[in-house]
């Protein structure tokens, strides 16, 4: 009886490890880099939208390069979102109180994908918190739009350019 139980436990362990390895083989990342502009006329103390930008996905080619197809993609989520000030070089995020990013396309309702409720003083780079929202339909499409809402802590004396580095984790079914 002990041998049967031990064999069953070993078999279940082997299956669990094999499934984990298969998931690793079927998981890849899509990196996107975009630019966000904050105008010097941005109002202080209000959570207001910043001009949205459209991202062309090129997903069919990306899926093909990773040996899968859109219909086999089962899970897409934002893995990482980093904001870095690129211009002016001496600027930091002290002007920013809070920030939220949303994704949308013509077919799906808007979804919040990342945020930071308290921007630290002196930072020139921010790691936003992912909402772990399901983003399959956005990444599988031809394009999506990123909209940013920000609350400004203090007046912005000159236009600021921010680079947004986004990394999406994609997992596909094997068949």
C-alpha cells in the first residue's frame, strides 16, 4: 500500500514539474517602448488625462516568431512598466503626485493596467504597479491605445518627455 501511495505521489510530482516546464516553453515577452509628453501648461492638483498614444502591435509576426498563433494565446498581462524622464535631462518626477495608465481599442472597454499612488521625491525612473489585468484582446489586435492620467504636484515650467518601457508576459496553449 505504501508503495502505491509513494508511486502516486511521485507521478503527481513529475506531472506538476512537466506542466511547469511546458508553461515555461510556451511563455514569452513582448517589449514596447513609447514616449509620453507632459506639457508645461498641465494643471496642478487635478487628475487629468495626458494625450493618448497608439501602439501598433505587429502581434501576428511576434506570435509567429515565438512559434504560436493569436488563437493559441491564453494569457497576456503587463509584466513591467518603467517610466524614465528623457528630456530635460536634469528633471525628476517631483512634479508628479500620482499616475495611472489605461489601455483601450475600438472593440474593448478601457482597462487600467498600471499605477503609482505616491510618486517618490527625487526619482528619475519609476516602476509602476501592474494591475495584472487580462490583456489578451488588446495584444492580439492590430493596435491599442495607451491613455495616461496624472495628478501634478507642482507647476511644470517646461515640457517633459518620458520614455515608457512596457513588458507584456504572453502564455500560449501548446496546440
